[in-house]
C-alpha cells in the first residue's frame, strides 16, 4: 500500500513534516518564503521537494501546474502567527493574520482528504473569535468539516510547555475524530524536564561534527540521540560581563523578581532574566529574544539545546547563521507533538 502523500505549507525547517514522516507519511514537498529555512528542510527531508515562494502573492494554479505534485492526501502547515502571538502586538489588522486564506485556496484546488492548520491559541480569541469563525466558515463552504483544540506539547512527551491550537478539517463529514490523548502529566506520567533534555550537553561550545562529551543521562537523551554519533549546532553565545553577573544572581527556575531592585528594570519585559527550571519542562521556545537562560549555566541555551527542548532529534541539523537557526527552531512545531497528531490522523482518517 502506498503511503499517504503530504504537502507542508509554511513549512519552515520542517518540524511538523518530521513528525508526519516518523508516522510513515510521505512528505512530498515543503513551501515557504524563507530560503535558509528551506535549506534546512531539504537537508533533513531529502526525498521531498522544497519550493521558495511567498504564498500570499503566488499564482497557486500556475504553481501547482508547474510543480506537478500529483495527488495530495493531506495538507499540513502553520501560517505565521506573529499577528496573534502573545509576544507580539496582537494587532487584528496585521496583514499576516489573513494568510490562512491562501492555505485554504491550496486545499480548495488540491482537494485533499484532510488538512491540519496550526497557530497560536490567540488565533481563536482575537477579534472576539472573528478569525476562528471565518476560518471554519470558509472551509465549510468548500466541503470540509472542521474541529479544533488547544494542545500543550509538554503533555505529549516534549520537554517544553508550548500551547498551540490545531484545526483538523476532513472532507465531507468529520465523524468522530478525536485529538490525541495526552501521554504525560496529569496523573499519567511525569513531564519530561529540561534537565532530562539537555544535561548531557556541556557548558562550552562543541565544534560541528565532534563527538559527544558525555553518555546519555536520561531515557529522553537516549531516544533523541538515536542514530547520531556527532554533535551539531552547539555553539554558545558570549555575553557581556555585566550580563553574566546578572544572570548568575538568578536561581534555577527564577526570574527578574529574584534580582536586586537595581537590576529588575534593565529589561522592560515580564519574561526578562528567566532561568529555565531544571525540574520542569522549559518555557515556550521563541525565535531568539534572549530572555530565557540555561537552568545551570550563565548563558542562553544553544541552538542544539533549544532544538532538544523542541524535541528535534540530534540527527536533524540546522543550516544558516546562528541567529537564523534560532529562528527556525522557535518557529517550528515540535516533531514529537506532530508525530502524535499524525498517528491520530492516520488511525482515524486514513
């Protein structure tokens, strides 16, 4: 039996694609307007095509004719969320807020059996629910029943507390589709902690392609290191002496409130000077704002540590400059969460 074929829109580096690939879907192609993220996508998804284009202005009919993707069973992807994000301005007029409409056009033309659309939780409340209602109405109008739910990645074995809303649309009737049941926490099994995720990675940099300096120190590390003999993307950030001194005053799991009064207002954001807690999943990985610090070391996490907290395996290598690598990691869907969603899609729809 042939595998179900997937098209990833707004693919970025391919975190969601990786989850579906692990669930034995065939990722045909990724489409994004970021050429460096697509370089990472192509490097790690060698059998998939990578298309660099702005979905908001692309001639979709002409693109599909030229790309010759064949039959697509499933469309996945997450339109940019900055217009809805709690860390952004939450501007209802932000032009990026309407990027689900070109996504809908792809669905309308390719007629897949199902689609999955991911975004930040504020998507369903912004404008008193205007965008959520519009999205559901528009997909209903082209023959898709839609169901949505906010999922927290930490409840599915990802060492990061990251809440995102997922819309699942099925052509025809939705029937009784259910989102995946949490596998961790809530009296099931403890969450994966930050320490379990990254404690084997050293305080100092490791040159790309060098061997690990430690054996795995947790079951999560054993799993995340499968198939990998060498370390990549573990170059530390050098901070100023003043920054190092301030970080050193914040305890494991602490934040700016633990600092002397004279330092508390140096950074005027409520997440400033926050250390991850070694005994909990990390806070949400962002795209490089540099406000979160390692639970033990006086520095921000490396790209590899951030990727671990996003549940990327060590075999997944990020391309481009370090700042761009951080952005790719922060914009991605955690692959382990993607895998759990993919399993539910496969079992119930395909």
